[in-house]
C-alpha cells in the first residue's frame, strides 16, 4: 500500500496536516507541489507511476488533484480521503469528468467559504459512486477537527 498526502494550493509538506499525518504514518509520501494544476499533476503522476493500492489524502487543491488522479488511474487507487476538496475551482471543470468508483470519504466544514458545502457536495455526489462524507463544524482549514478523526481507520486496510 502507498499512502500519499497532497497539500493545498498555498501549503506545503511542512503544514499542520502534513506534519500531523507524518507523525502517524512515517511511511506516508508527503511531497511538495508547485505551479499550476497541470504542473502539479505531472509531478504527482511521476511520483505514483507504477504504484498500486494507493490511498490518497488530499487537502483542498490536493483534494482536487487526488480526484483528477483517481479519474485517470482508478485501478491503482484504493481509497480517497478528501479534506475540503476544491471541486468548485474552475480548473476542475476544464477536465473531462468521469465517475469514480473508488471508496471516497469527504470531510468538509459547514463554515467553509473557500469550498462551500453547497457547491462541493452536489458535484461530489455526481462524481463519486461510493461516497461517504462528514460535514463538521469548522472552516476550510479544518483546524479544529482534522486531528479528531480516526486516521488509523481511514487510512489502513
């Protein structure tokens, strides 16, 4: 199994979520991504090339990246955990959208003004055929709640 964390647009491998997940899962891949969406996707594809049983944790823009990767390589992806995924960003709608059968869990804040629940969830329901989601009392950063989830259960077989 390969676990990977995809950080948000203005975050890095040194952010709070990355540091938290690295402590829980020392073998987790936590790369840095730079550039536009296309450049980030090229980097992601190179990192995951040839890997199977991939578990992707994507935060915001990283959730968008994880979704696009799963659309292209469903057979390689075992599970998606998307934290406030940026499915409402215009970059996403430029791609040919396909349904994703991979088990997917979305965690999103009810007070999120960057990826609002009312914009993200209707689109997510159309894309993910095996979707579970948690709407939590938090903002886009999920700073109050992300540590409280059972990450062992979310990311282990």
